[in-house]
């Protein structure tokens, strides 16, 4: 029941973001749209910030599901961008609000976990300290976040496939190369 209620609240947030900036959305308007009480909202989220975070994290995680390996990382990155484009109003309204840092934080967190899984799979059979694998994942997560937010800032005009292909050209083989340099 808890996850379902969270999904209801998240869906109400996304619907409202189609026409209202996130800074203008209230807990009352969200619970009214779901026919729930304020207490139900507070049973799941402490405030709207947390609902925005959860919504961003869930959307990003869903788009990366089942593609956490080196051969499919481009597909996962493309899925994230397609999800962002499909939720354009949510992303743009959040990007232009005080909630931007939260959106970035949660997209980063999910991307980092995804990229770290890719790095871990690439490191199989190598003796690489965890701090080096973490750094590789951190570096690429920041790069992907920067690309995503630049794309959002520019109005999501460029085709996500082009951005992913250009990124692929730049980092082809780089995970493995970096891991070999860090190998003990």
C-alpha cells in the first residue's frame, strides 16, 4: 500500500507540474488530487522537496533498469534522456526552481549507482581499489549530469540519440583503460 500511495502522490505532482511551477504546488493541492489526507502525505514524505526527490529518483531508476553493463550503458543513458523528455514539464519546472539541487542530487545518485555497477563489471578479474572505482563512477556521473542539465537548459532541443552517440565516441573503452591504470 505504501509504494502505491507514494506513486499516487508522485503522479499528482507530475500532473500538476504540467501547468504549475513546483514552487507554487502545495501539499493540499496534491492530496486533494489524490483524494487523500494531509496526514497520509506526511506518512510518506516530510515535505514537497522529498516528494520531488522521490519522483526524480524513481523515474531515473526505472529508465536504467536492466541495462547496468558496459555494452548497454549507452542504452541506459538514452533511456534517462527519453524519460526526462517525456517528463519535460516536471524537469523544466523543477530545474528553474529552488528544487533544482534536489533534482540534480537524485539523478546523480541513481546515475552514480548505475555507472558504479558498470565499472564493477568492467573491473572483474582486476585488482583495483574501491576508491578508484568510486572515483571513475563519480567522474562519469558528473559528466553525464552536466550533459543532461545543459540539454535541459537549452530546452531539450537536441536529439538525445545524438548526445548519447557523441558521448559514446568520447568514452569508448575509457572505463577499462582507467581501470587498467589503477590496477595494482
